[in-house]
C-alpha cells in the first residue's frame, strides 16, 4: 500500500497545503487571509479537503500539520498575536482532522530550493522567501509524517 500525505503549514496570514506521495506533488495551494479569521479558517479546512481529494485511490491518506511552540522569553517575542492566530488555524485543522499527525516545527521549507518540486519554487526565486514558501514548509511537514513500513 502506498501512502499519500496532505501536509499543512498553518499560519495566521498564510497557510500552505500540499498533497504528496513520495517525491511526487499532486496538489499545492497557499491560502491567504483576506477575510476575518473565522472565514479564513473555514477556507483553510476547505482547501485541506480539496487536497485530500487529490490523493490517488487506494492509498493510505495521512494529514500532517506543523505544530507550534509555546512562546518563550528566549524567542524575543513582544507581540504574540501572529502565534495565537497560527494556533487558531492549527486547532481548526485538528478539530476537522483529529487523526492528523502533528509534526514538530523547525526548519520546514528551508532546504535548498533544488530539492523541492519545481511547482513549489517561484520563478526567479533564489533564497526561498518567495510566495510558495508555505507550500514548501507543508511539503517538508508531509515528508516528516510518513508512516514507517508503508511505501512512498
């Protein structure tokens, strides 16, 4: 049996969602917050549902979402509003997908651009801070959530 993973990089302003099996990308989207938080969260969950629908038939489907770290004085945060918004998106994803795998945060989306599918790298992007960075982070979260013993 093959495994397809829908990866989610939750964010208070932008959320990346991808569907991947092994090194193959089936779907990628970035949801940008242009509406009040409740509508944005609903749009994120709808995008995840769409991404789940892109999984090949017969595959084990796993939803993986990057977690958040609690604020710490060592992080130098003076305004935690962005972190709280991200936590709301994470909570909505876990409410809609209670079996989702929560992947610890840390470095997702920061691998060399050449290691990502070309659809996840914007034209002319050189340093990895472009508009598709949240999809790359979702890609890495999906890769980190693979179930051992299940094929790509």
